[in-house]
C-alpha cells in the first residue's frame, strides 16, 4: 500500500517508456485481513476511511479517483482553505 498517491509521486520514465510511482516513504506491506488506523497522506488525496481511522488497501484507490478527477477538471473534488476544512469536505462525501 502506497498511502500517499498524488500527481507529484507519479513520473514518466522516458528511457523505459513506463509510468512509475515514487516516494514510498509512507508505504507499507499488509495482509488481506489487516485493518489500519494511522492517519497519513496528503490532505487532498486522503480517503474518508483514513480520516475515520479504519481502512485497508482500498484507500489507494480513492487517491487514484481523486487524481483522475483532477486530471479531468483541473481542480480537486474536495477543496478548502485549511487541511481541517478539506478533511470535513471529504468526510461529507
């Protein structure tokens, strides 16, 4: 599980012509039945389950959805002037 998927952590390797993920500083191995509770990640991309404190690998899929939304619209789906405001808006979804 990466835990911090965002556009800044996706690069294109022109030599191999592949898209790659970088910055695995927060990443972790997990088991299928593992439920995690650490509140980590970048505010715009963090899943509501992470903010609630019980989640699994699906939190990375949320981040992929947010990245896709930003690529299509040019702005994040859940905005705010502060991190706490962003978190409140994510939890409202």
